[in-house]
C-alpha cells in the first residue's frame, strides 16, 4: 500500500524540510504527499515532487468535504490534522521551530496531539524523519540493515495514563533495548526494572523534576533517543516541564518517539545501532 505522508513546516524551518525532501526524493516519489499551501509550493518548485492539490474527506456517511490545503496560518495545519483524524494519513513530517513562536501555535499543538492519539508515526525534526523512512516498517527492504555496532543512550518517559503502554512497548523490544544505556524518570523507571529486569539510570519522577533532568541530559548532548509516551487526553500538573522537554528534544535534533508506532520505527531503522553486548 502506498504510504500517505502529511508535510508541514514553520517558515523558518521550511528550508530544512526542503533539503530533507531533496535528499530523500527517490523514496518520497513513491508516496502520496499532502502539504500545506506554502510548503507544497516549495516542494513542487524546489524538489520537483508531485503534491496532492485536493483530497475528498468523508466526514460521515452523508457529507464529504473537499480540502484544497490552505497555508498554515489560514487553517492548513487543521486540514492535515483532519486527515489524521479520518485515518487518511500514515505519517506526519512536521518541522517546527521550537526556539520561536508562531501565531498559529495552537493549531500546531492540536495536530501533534491527534497524531500522537491516533498512533501515527510523527517526526518534528530531521533526525526523527530520517529514522521513520529508513525503518523496516516503512520499507521491508530496510529490515536487515543497521547502523554501526555501538551502544546509545535512550530515555524512557511516560505519563501515568501511558505507563502500561510504554511497558508493553519496552517488553516487545527488550532484546534490542538491553544492549543500550537506558535512562528513565522515577516511577516509569521503577516499573521497567521491576517488570523487565533491565538496568535503568533513574531520574526523579516527572512531577518532581525528572522531565527537567532528562531535558538537561539532552541539552548536554548525553542522550541519543527520547521515547516519551505523553498523554494528549489528560492535563498534567507539570505540563510546562513536558513542553520544555519536547521543545528541547526538537531543538537539539534528538530522535523522538511520542507514541508506539513512532518509537517502533526508531528502533527498527537502519540508523539505529543494533549493538550486541
């Protein structure tokens, strides 16, 4: 089945998306791409990709909406988000400038909230995007390839409502994770140790500063991967810490997995080192 990819970029990050698309043009030419208006124009003009101009979205049994993809500030982000909600999107590549603020920031957060909720593989920086399209889930031809034989540092974080989900994911990929250095916030890390026996470098719990400690590891270039199953349906008392952690990870171009599908793409990517102890 042909992959369907949504693409959005902040004005300041559009150049980064265009360069990424140029590098991956042979792969992207095999996909169906939807993009907000200004991003679409640059992808067509500067990369030579064929971008879908319109798409019919069946909102219910009685009504179908034809979307022609506006620019982000006029609702284009929401249109891409609508495709995610309707199950018409397989991947989201969203290069956003985590060091600046846009007037449509709420739109950005809404799109990301829904792709996380609907378990759609989502990339907010180049490193994560590279991992997604070089995963065996994206293309089985990548299955038997992997990066250099080294151990990397991986942070594991989950909100209360997502801890069981993270534990299930960790158990599924335990054979891979055991060969790397793991870091986790307190409560999550304790459960991982108790239920899997994996060795974990423990931080404080998230509400008590663990997210800040993980964020500091990122800014000091200690971490290589962040697996953060955040709960978009539940308000968090330490929400500012959560946003700061995600912003820092995007800024420092750390590969980020915010739901099981994205996390699975990361560890099955040809870029992920399959270190064997």
